[in-house]
């Protein structure tokens, strides 16, 4: 028969050891003072503002570039839309001309048959 008591006891011992190992420890005496002193000794590195640091360009120039790009994209979209409409218009024109030729041919065929029947 299996003894479950020993297995559970080992689990409890492991849990107790983990709790003891992960228990917070107090900071050593004078730790905060040493951190503050070290931070005062190190040179202060002054960073430029984030707007200039990222690209090196002033914000007004970046906004100007963004506006020009936006206008170029919009203009390109309008020109492409007009080109597509022109292509669609040309295609419709070709279809109308073809329909007129077919109609003219059909009418001519009917006229020829009528004339042929009238002459007989």
C-alpha cells in the first residue's frame, strides 16, 4: 500500500523552504544614504526634449513634412480617381459605339429584306 502521508509532508517542507527563501529581507543599514550619495556623485546626463531627440528635427518641420505628404497622398488619390473615371467613360463610349454599329447593321439587314420582299 502507498503511504501518502510522507509525500504530503515533503510537499509541505518544500513549501515552507520556498516561503522562507522568498521572504522579504530588510535593507542593510545605510543603504538609502549610499544610493543617494552615489546618485549625487554621478554626472547628470541632460537629455534633449523628446520631440527633438527622436529625429533631430524641430516639431514644426516634422508637422510641415507630414502635411506635405498628406497633401501629396490626397492629390494622388484624386488624380487616380479621375483617371479611373476617364477609363470607365472611354469604355462606356466604346460600348455605345459598338451598340450603334450593331443596330445600324441590323437595321440595314432588315431594310434589305423589306426591299427584297417589296420588289418580288
